[in-house]
C-alpha cells in the first residue's frame, strides 16, 4: 500500500526532473550563447588597439611590415599558438622549417598537431578557444567557419601587392571566401601537394623498354601492352577507413579537368553542374575503362575497395613489379618502402591530357592557414608563412611543394620534386581538389560513398551519381 | 544426489561457456601480441598465425613456358591446359601446385606441400614506440640528419598525473554523497538523488562546447585542474549511484550502535563506512581509472595535444602519422598502454574477492 504512491511519486518526479533538465539545458545554451559575444569582444578590444597601433605606425613612420619588425626582435618573447593536422613526421618537418624564424625573432610558435583536427577545430572555435593560426587541409571546412565571421579578413592584414607577386593568381582566388559580410581573404596557402601524378617503378619500366606516355591514347595503349606482357598495369586502392573512397574522387577530378572546361569544373565544385550531368558521367566512364577492366587492375576490380590507398603502390616495388602505375598525390612517397630511391627506383609522369583543347591542367591540394586572433606578432607569423622561406627545410626533406613563387627550384633535393614544382608553376590550369572544396556532406560524404558503391558493384553508375548528387540536397 | 549431479552438470556448462568467452576475447589479444613483435612488412603480408609452424606450398622447380605464349588463351603445361586465372590463384596438378612465378617472364613454379614457419620476430615496434621514432631530415647540402622523436614516457606521466586525481576526487566526493543520500535525513534528499541519477543519461558530448566556453573564460583550458574537474564531473553520477547502492545496503544496526556510542557522522563515515566499502571503492576506482586512462575525447577537447600535457591515447593516435602510414606501431603501443590498467587491476583485485561484510555485524 505504501509502496505504490511512493513509486508513482518518484516516477512523477523523474518526469518532472527530466523536463526541467531539458529546460535548464536550453537555458544553459542561451546563457552560453551570450558568453561568446562577450569573449570575442574581449579579445577584439585589444586586437582593435593593436590594429590601430600597426596601421598608425605604418601610416606615419613606415618602419616596415610586421615581419620586418619581427625580424628586428620587436615581438621577442611573445607566443603564437597554432593548431593543425600535422603529427609525427610531418610535425617534425614543420617544426624544423620554422625553427630559424623562431630563433631570429624570439616569437615562440606553439604548434599543436592533432589527428582529429577536422573534428576539433569547430569545437575550439565555437568554444572561444580558437588558436591564433589554424592550418586547414580542407578549404571547404575553412569556408564554413569563415561564414560565421570568426576568421580574420587578411585583406587589410597582408600586403596584397606582395602576395600577388608571390602566388599564382589561382591560389589567391582560392583563398577568397564568403565572410559574414561579403568576400574576405580567409587564409594564405603554405604547403601544397600535386595530385596529377602517376607513379611508376622507373628502373624496371626502363628495362622493360616502355616509354612514358604523352597522350591519353598512349597511356591506354601502354596499359594494354603491359597487360599483354603479363601484368595488370594499375595499382589502385581506395580503402581509407572512414574516408574510404577519396582516392577515387581524385581520379574523377583529374579526368574532369581533362575532358571539360575549367569553368565547368568550377560549376561542378560549387554544385551548379550536377553529378548526373553528362560531363561528370563521361569522366567516370573514362575512368571505368581502366578500373572495371580486370586485366588492368592489380588484384582485379573487386580488390580496389578493399586495398588501403597506402598499400596499393606496394606491388610496384616487388621484383619484378606486379603493378606499374599508381595515380595519387605526392604525399604517397611516405608509404613507399624506405629502400626505394627517388629518381632511380621510382618516378612519376604527368597524367596525360585527354582532350587537347583543355591544355595541361594540374590538380593540387594544400594547406591554407587562417588567422583567428589579430595581434601584431600573429600578423608577423602569417606574413612569414607567405614566404617560401617558411617551408624551405620541408621542401628539402621532400614530399611537399611550395606554392610561393620565391621558393627556389634549387631547394628541391630530388629531380622528381623539382619537376613537380615546375609542373605547378607552369600549369595552364591549376585547380584545387574538388572534393575538398565541396561541402562536407558531398565532398567527404556521398562522393566517397557513391564512388565506393559504384566500384564495388553495389550500385550502377546512374544510381551512384544520383546518390552522390543527393548529398547537395540534404 | 540428483540435485548435486544437476549442479555439477550446470557447473561444467558454465565453465565451458566461460572458456569459450575467454577464448574469444583472448584470441585477438594474442594475435595483436604476436603481431607487435613482427616486422612491419610481415604484418602487411601475412597473418600472425603464420608464425607457428604450418603446412604451406613451398617453391619447387621452375617451368619456363615459351616467351610469346598468349595469356588470354588456354595455357598448356605438361600436357594439360590451364587458364590464366587458374595459374594466378594456383592450380593443383597431382601432388603439387602450379602457380605463376613470374607471369611476365612466363615462368611457372611447381610448388610442393611443406612445413613452414615465419619466425622472424623483432623488438623494433616496441623500440619505436618507447624511445621515439627517428625522422630523417635533409639539409640544404643534401646531407641527412636524423632527429629522434619523443617516446611515450612523457605522455605516460601526463596520463598518470591526470588519471590518479581524476579517480580519487570523484570516488571521494561520491562516497560522501552516497553516505548522505543513504543515511542522512534532509529535505530534498530524494529529489537531489533522482537528479543525479538522471544525469547518467546525459551524453557528455552535449556538455563539451558549453564547458569549453566556461573553461576559456576561466583560463582552465589545457591545464590539469581543468581536466581533473571535467573527469570528476562526468564521472560523478555513475560513481555516486554505484556507491549509494553499496552503502545503503550496509546493515542499519551498525550505525545505530555507533550512534548510541556517541559517534558523529564523520566518525561513522571514516571509521565504519570507508573500511567496509573497500571492495566497492576498489571496483568503482578501477572503472573510473580505466575510463580516464583510455579516454580520448575529454582529453582531446580540454587538454589538447601540446607535448607537455599530451596523454597516452593521443600520443598513440599520433604515432601512426598524418596519413596512417605507421599503423603497425599501434600493436606494440596498445600493449604498452595496457600495462598500467593491468597493474591496477591485479593490485586491487584481491579486494574484489575479500568478503568484508561477513562478521562485520558480530563485531
């Protein structure tokens, strides 16, 4: 008798409580929404002061840019926090490339690398804990943050004339994004890699008497020749954990650039040209001629989705090679066996043009550095990052290409890297990896998944394309 | 008699079930353990079970086919014809197996069954994880310098610095709270308790950004104090609930006699409750410690990746490299990070089995 009302009471209490908790949860959010307006204001106030200082001094005495001031030791003892995705070997290389700058200026760049950068940066920015500088490997992600107005517009921060002199216009165009009110310059490009490269085992390739194909037809003829000789020509793997499918997007982008105009490519990236359009379909059909041919792919088509992209090139280093070509960005060299020597054991050739009227387009990817807190020493560091000097020692270690024009070709230690830099500097069309520019739902979602489904055979091409396109609608 | 037999049969069943579960749990662990001693190239190529002696086709004599034989047509070897696909996968012919040795040079290998082991074991993985990887950097003149990365030791101490207070603080607070909820009469007791239980269902993810904002305002980001508080707060509901369950079950007579003897609440708590709840404290302590030790998310948000404060789980995640090229190091790293929780478990496990309650009332 006594138990029942007690139970009812506690049940009612639980319900009441969960309801109040929901309310208080919402309430908490509201008060928290109020907080950020406060905290940016707090950070903005000194920033604005600094702004005045620098502009004033720049106007009156012209003592030099922030970088020059920093070199004079003006900002000695200050700290600049930086957050990005470099960890492990990349972090060591990055830190060694900024060491000299730190020693000369006395500015301490505290770099924090995280494997979870993409997931964490939003939380940090929303939580008011944004780093001074963040390094985005995916400009699409920066674009979404830039829209909230939390990224400092670099138009007034960096000398635009200098930038124009030091970067290919394509790079500068790619750093202009939608801000809270109108276009802003959201970041500057520092590290880039090239994605139009076909890697091959040079030594055995030469021994077998093959020659590097200059046109798409030659490439297909050579593929057929290699198949006749007894090997599948292509090593392809698109497995990459939760990101499975991304190497396939690089193929599609490369072929898109070669079969249609750059304008169409831009439209495609911005969502105006749907995936279901004939241009995109055609590109994937061109790709399928290699991918879906059992004689052309190492392990057959079905192994493509189960082979990790990093493991894919390994058969090229067997003796004799079991596969010959691997189309992927230059970062792949870190997956090559340590014993393999660049220029001797392996090399790359440019993925040949398909339709001559579109010239020699080059697909690139890279890291864009954005600034979240405007302080003079941060400005100095940002300016430093627009110079080739900031990446010199990394360039020497190999694996990256400097997008700046003042990065000398002599810095590259291997012929392979040097040719790569040349390829970028001389490209008739330079386009950024489309899937990194598309909104995450498409570029890092349905595009990956749709391509994986298509290759694994669970979807027809039309179904896959519709599935990818549906990412734009949600 | 019958009952006994039945119980015996039941026991065997339980033992078999437990054995199967143990086996299923231990097998991947064993595989991981063996893999952690294998060279990276081997891990990529063959499974860990190949370390043990096993029957395998081993290379025998080589047959040379004519250089211009067409691979897309049936291929004739020793009077029989095979297709290219068969030769790729290996095809049985009598006691041996035919497989391409070098398809390009048109050589076929006649393999024989034989015993084989791949006993190559190395400590490289452990070396790389414990003392840090070596990175090669090229200088302007083309010479190479090697730079040694940091090992796990710093991250180990960081994790310990976080895990010990983040276990002790919530367990201590929760025991006080549990005692109060169980044995003190104060207004709103039930309401408060239900609120705490209700907290159990809130996923910590919803609290991340609001707490981070407060931490930014208070300057607690990236500090040990901040993460202790975060772990304490996230852990408290469960620990309180657990301790309440235990403490409320203690015999009432104990406290009554203590009260009559004039003991205060604090005396009762420290002299009676704490010693009696050692098994519960130990088990919830282990749970909380394991949770904090293995935590990635809370550390990722509140303490970050600066080497001076970085925890083991994050350091290990970074070991694989920006693009996951060194994932084989995870094998040994997993075992190293397991050592501490194992040690804690074996240290405290005797408290699990010690039946403290028996005889406590008789005093």
